[in-house]
C-alpha cells in the first residue's frame, strides 16, 4: 500500500504535458458520457434493469455489464487512438495491462460506466472515468457524472476542477473537518458474498465512531465527492485501477490524503483504498487499523 497525495509524489517527475493529458481525458470522458446518456433510454427503455438480452454478468451473478458499457469503451479506445496513437490502454471491459508500465510511458485506464447497477436502475449515480498514468501513478484524469452532466478533472500539480452542467467552474477542496466523530464517510460493497459479509461487519464497527456512513455505488464519484467536500472521507476494498485512477488524483489535488494499492494490483486481492480530508486522515487511518479494515479482503 502507498500513501499518496499530489504533494508527495516524488517518484513522478513532471514532464510539462499534464495539462494536455488532462484536456484529452476531459474530452474523452465527456464524449463518452454524452453517449451513455443518450443510449440509456434508447437501449433500456422504461424496463431498466429488467430489460432482457442486453445485460450479462461478470465475476458474480449480481455484477452486470451491458452493451452500453462495451460500446462506450470501444468509443473511448477509438478516440484515444486518434488523439494519442500508440498509448497503451487498460479498460474494465476490453482488458489490457499495466505490467509493462515504465516511468516514461503514458498508460490510460478507462471505466466506461462506473456504477453499472445504478445505470441499470436509473439511479443518478454513475460515471465515466478516464485517467492517464505514468510509472503507475495518475498524472491526469477526468470523471463525468453522467446524469448530472458534471465533470471533475485534475492534472498532477494543476489542482482539481468541477464544471457543472451550466458551465460554472469550481476549484475543488476537501472539507476542513478535524474530527472523525464529525465526519461523513462513504464506502462501498463488493459483489462476492465473502467480501461483502466482511465489509458489512467493518462498516458496523466504523459507524459508531463517525457522523454517518453513505453508500452511493460508484467509486469514481465517491472520490470526487471527497474532493468536492460532499463527504469527508471514503474507503473501500477490492478496487481496480480503472475504479480509482482518475478519482484518486482529483481527490489528491483537492487536498485529500490517500492510501492506494499499486495500479497493477487486481481488485480480487482486496486491497484497501482510502481518501480522507487532511484534518481527519490520521485519525481515520488509526480507526480503520483498529477495527482490522487495513487488511486486504480477498474476493474468495
């Protein structure tokens, strides 16, 4: 596990192209989000999650992937090949690898729809996430809240921005909270029974020590909520690089302190991701350690 913030990434030497990478990430994520927004009603109609023949499952029966997921990733890959030919891509649906990442190579990690269950049910909490990594660390990224048409983005050392559907721009900053007892904490739960059971037990142990807990259902947006001050912290086990790649940088550039696994660590290993406002980061870390949440929770 690695403690991470925009101020402490000493392993990454700025190349001066973070602004351009950020521009590409925003363009890809917004174009893909517009596609997802237009296709949802067209593909699913009012049936939503009960539509037949267009939803498959992945690691577990409750873990869905739709034709909109796959076609959106194909769209991002095609556009990225035009704008950044030769850059390797790791996508949730189309695969790829970060194993050959070097300090000088830009790799892209893509989640075409983060929060697919929300997408299926029409719950406004799903996003497109696009991140550029160098040496296994995010240097630029964008997350688009599809239903709200809100874009969050960051570049290493360039700060984090939120742009609303009306074009209003917000410079993102974490909350100034200084006590875990007054913190609103977001978390998430896996699809597998074993990990899910353990996560529920941990949430029950954390709950008495915080203001309250929220579960929104999209990791990329959870990290952006930390950046925007909508929650004070977020933790979850078993994320992949496409889940946290863009959101982690956005949170860090907004002042959050993060703990992340290596980008090559598969979600099945069950490593912990934490993002917290700086005033509670140490106290929250101690709480999570005390209840045993810092230990990985393997998928099976």
